[in-house]
C-alpha cells in the first residue's frame, strides 16, 4: 500500500505532528510506502527524510478565512483571502501530479483541503484526520462554509468520540474513532528521577485557548509556594497575550514562582518529576499532554471538557474510578492546586497507576497504527 500524507505544518513540536510521526513510523515499519507533503521546510521534514520517506514541500495554506484580530487584518482580509485561494489552487494542481500512483491520500488535519481536491481529481480515496474542533479551539472558519466542507468528507478518522459528534461524522459509514498513539506499550510505569525540588507544570502552546491565564489566576488564589513551570512556545501573533500574562504575574508579585521555560525537548523528564501537570485548555480535541503525562506516571489536573473529559470518562469506564483530578472553574482549580501540594506523592499513587494503565491500553502507538491500517484496508476493499 502507498499512502500520500498531507500535513498542515513542519513544526515537529505540535501535537498533530507528534501523532503523525508515530503513525508514519508504524506504517513504514509494516512495509508500506509513503510520500509526505508539507507546506514549508522545517525540522519535521528532516525527521521524515531521516526515515527514508520521500517528502515534498508545496506552498499552501489552510482552507479557512483569514483571521480578523487587528485593524491591519481587516484591511488585508480580502487580499489575503484571494492570495490564499491562489496558492492553494497551485498546490492542488501540483499535488495531482505527485499522487498518481498512490492508493490513499490522508490529510493530517481537517483544515487543509488540497489533498481532498487532488484525490477527487485523480479518483483516489481520501481520508480527513479530524484532530481539532476548528472553531472552538483555533477559531478557524472553513471556506466557503463548514456545511459545504462537511459534505465533501467521505472518509474520516476522529481522535475522540466528541470530535466525531461535533463534526457530524458519528452517523457516517466512512468515519471511525481512533485515539492518538502516545507511546509504545510498556510493561511498567516510569520511575521518577531524583527530584531537586517540587514544581507544578504546564506544557503546551501559549495561547488563549490553552487557558493559561486562568491557571495563573487559580495559582494566585491558591496562595501556594510551589513553583509553576511553563514549558512551551507561542505563535508570533501571541506576543500581546504573553505580555498580558507576564503583567498579571508581576502585578501579584509571582515573578519568582511562575517561570517561563520556553520550548523544551525534555518534557517527558519534566513530567516524570513534577508534582502534577495542569491541563487548563478550554477545548482540547484529544488532550495529548494529558495522556503523555499519565504515561510518565504523572498526576494530571484537567479541565472537565472536550477530549480531556473523554479521557477522564475512559478511565472511569476501564478502572471504575477516577484517573485524574477534574475541575470546571478557577475556584475548583485553585482548591486542587492546594490539595496536590499539601498531600505527599504517595497519596495519589493508585490514581497515577490507573491512569498509566488506561493510557497503555487505549493510547498505545501499536494500537493506533493497527487501527489506521485496518481502516485503510476497509476503504480499499470498498473501492474494489
């Protein structure tokens, strides 16, 4: 089988990129061929090339309307929309020449449409990978409308049941729920390294959808002394948001306790040694950080919504008890921060062990790759 993958980014640190690389490595290990299409050159391309997989860079943009966040954006909205449609058309035409010998085209997110258009032109089945809510988490607006987009979807992989329901794919014969592959199956929970001192951890992109402002507010209300470490980077357009966060931190004299670490390549180690990872996102599609932390034997405090809620519910279904600490508002989060920094680590040992077992059962890379390949085979069998 030969699959063409169309990606939305060449950033290797994004959740969609991490999940894709786990899938790609599994597909190649099973003896299948792949070609990967990227919108630009970046570190992810180097990782793909290192696997011996053919990668191609085309210039394209999301199939969405431009953002309208500043006065400049309003003035440039129409020119940007026209430019976006033009570069996407050119990329789609080039892509039709690259996929003539592939069996399936798989687009890694829902907001890139050149793969679907090229596949339709060539008569090849196409799969959309719904990894995001779109409007709720990233404020995307599909072009020309979401209704028109959804009518064009024939096959889809949804990373949670909630995502499948939200995008009206739950009653489609061509849709399936496959959870992201987080880690390879392991026989035992990782052992923490020697801790130098206690800290709480936020890991992820720094943007309003991730709820970091509410985490800082809850931290201030909690009155705890345990440091809060923030690991992650911010998109260029988030400078004003970061400045507002730092202003709040300075206002409450928390500069020495809330520490911005920037992007890190040792997040797994940070998770393994932290008191708890906090996931305050308003609408995580899946909540990869939560699953990654649980695989590292870490306690998770998560907002009870979206994919985070679904992971909590999966834990209750499999274990009969909670696998993490849930909150719905700032006050509840502040209370939980006080609790976890008061109790000794052993207090939550059983909860962390159950969480690890759930991740190891439901979100292993092996299970995810096996499910995706089986879905491909079903699609091709339906085509014959």
